[in-house]
């Protein structure tokens, strides 16, 4: 009986050590945060589109990232709605060639030297949430990618799928923050 209790105590101690070690390691993982987006919460009106029946402010959110993988030479930002009722979802924002020394973007901001490419709105800028009325809650995945190249070989008018393919081909890591939105 005593050996059984000792065994259980040792297992509990090991479990605690593994749990704490895992939590400490997660602190050094590539992370994305925002003062404008709360994880898995509804987006504010500021991040909602201002056209096609939507009446938001269409302001890109503030984003900050930390602990990029070693070897990162640039970053890219993609905002994608996988719930949009069309093949490949809907691209709301694509920014590439963000210099490696940059680790944030202000709300409504632009990054010197970065390139904003075409979205599914056929615009070269942030396009906020605007799902079809009655289509339910949509997820807006804001993802920052750490890339192994200084710049991607894409143009401002490149198709969003081409841009994402180029990003994926050079991604060292990614960090995602998901916001939600629904039009009733």
C-alpha cells in the first residue's frame, strides 16, 4: 500500500513538472496578440467593412507578434474567413515583405517597405468583416507568418491564392488570432 502511494505521488510530481515545463516553453512560441481582437470573441465595429450592406469603420486591427522562429527574414499578415460561402473562403487582408525588425502594426496602420496585395474585395487594403446576412458566425483568422526570405516574388495585383501559396512555401512558423463576426 505504501509503495502504491509513493508511486502515485511520484507520478503527480512528474505531471506537475511536465505541465509547468510545457507552459514555460509556450511562452517562447511564436505569438500574435492584439489590443483590438479578443480571441474567439466578436470583432468590434471598427473591424467591420463599410460597403456591401455593412456599415463598419473598416479599420485594420492593431497586431503585435513576438518570439519569431530563428532565421526569420520577413513577415506576412493574412486575414482569411474560411466560412465564406465560396471556394477557398474570403481573403480580407494580405501584407507581405514586412521587415524582420518589425513586430507590430498599429490599428489602421501601414508598414514602410511592406506590400499590401489584392484581397477578395479586389482591393489592396484591409477589408473588414462582412459575411452574408443570416449565414451564421464567421471566423476571421488573422495570421502572421515568419518567412525565410527578405521578400516574396509577388506583386500588388497578385491573386490572393498565389500570395498565400508563396507565403506557405517560405513559412518558418505562424501565429494566429481568431475573431468572430455575424450579420443577422
